[in-house]
C-alpha cells in the first residue's frame, strides 16, 4: 500500500469512526414483515448461526455494551431488530439460524421471516454473513449463501471470534472460507476478520459499512 492508499484508508476509517460514534437508537423489533420500519435508510443486516456473535458485533461497531442484547443462550434473538445510526444507516440484527433445540415451528417462522426480508427488502444495502472462526462454514451457512446467489442479494462474509483460535488455525479457516466464497457470485471477495471482544478488524469493517450510508442526515 503506497502513501496515497494509506491516506485514503485513514480517511475512510475516520469517517467510519465518526458515523458509528454518533447517535444510535433502537427503532423496532419486527416479528413479521408487516412490522418492518419504513424510514427508507440504507440497511446493513447481520446474519449467521445462533451464538456466532451478531449482537456482540453490533455493540462493538457502535462502541456500546448493551445496544443489542447478547446472550450465551443460542436463539435469544427472535425478531428483526432495527437500530437507526444517525439517520444515515440502519443496522439490522437478524435471528440466528441452525439452533436445533428451538421448536420446529419457531425455527420455521424465523427462517421464513429472515428469508422473506432478505429477498424482498429494497433498503438492504449489504448483508454481513458472520462465520465463527473456530468452526468455519456449516451446511446452514452454505444453504443461506446459495439462496443469496439465487436471489442476487450481495453479501459480505465476516469471520468472528478470531481471538479465540490460534494464528495457524485462523489462517487455515480463512483459506477454507475464502475458497468457498469464490464459488458464490453474490459474495464480496474480501473476508473480514474481526473480534468484538478485542477490537480486531472493527475499524476496517466500520469503514466499509460507512461507505454505504446516506451522505447526509435526513432533515
């Protein structure tokens, strides 16, 4: 990276910091499509297996500890939770998938809600698909990515909990995930490596997401 690229990256990181350090308010928890907010802001949604760290990532991005509810119990998020970031961007915490101990009816309802949202939401600017660095891609992740390819919904893969594995295991996991991402037409080529706990990669992800925000707040 030359000096010009470094300067551009520094500017992008600062813009991301300023955006995510600003006001961020819970707007709504939508248990069905009829309850989705209609603020017409670009939306960044976070999807992944239960307990992959979606709520923790939302908190880390915004520099808050309790904006999005976190839990050690998989399957706690049971609706689409919307957070208004300075009237410029909407963050959407989606229910996790792949948690077999939930009832079949509940799993079906969550799955239908999330997929209908992803396929039909005009405001959706980017979907971040979170993958636990310790486990890599699972069949439920692959199923989601195939659906996103078919629906032409672009997504960004984010490797979470990178501080909870060794450097060697992390590199191996990254290579495996990147190889599979290359087979998906809807996938962005860059794989972000982050840790909500230590802050690894948070600045870079903020910068990438801030580039999708509305340029100025609504009046």
